[in-house]
C-alpha cells in the first residue's frame, strides 16, 4: 500500500522562508523567531496555504503561535501523520490510491 508523502525537511522549510524574505537560507537558525527575521502575517498565510495545498492541515494561527522552523517542522510532521491516517481510513483495503498532488512525492 502506498503512503501519502507530504513530508518536508527542515531545510525545505528554511528555503521557503528564505525565499519569501529574501535572505540566505543558511542564515536562518532552527529556533530563530521568524517574525523577527521579517516573516509577516501575510507571509505566514501564504506558507500555510502552500502547506495545505500539499495536503497538510495547518493554519496561519498554528504557525503564528510558534514562529520557528523547529516548531513548524513538528507541526507539519503531526499534520502529515494525520493526513496519512485519514488516507489509510478512506481507502478500501487493497485499493490503489491516486497519485498525490503535484509537488508531493510518494
């Protein structure tokens, strides 16, 4: 049975944030406050939307409450596990799942 793969590495998150605020990804520490680095509310909304399009149930509020890469990684991992559980429950035993949305590898 194939699994829904919506995993993002912390480096994927770092690159997404760096691109959004126009800095070198290597300059963003895992525990840096992303508000302080320049990620504004609209930026967080855009990132939350991007994660949702990848199949992860995450909200702007969840990202804003703990604006660090490390916290986001934990939240997105939890959302990925929940998405996999929903997908496993929704598919009949032995049924092949359709291909995941573009940008999400299996």
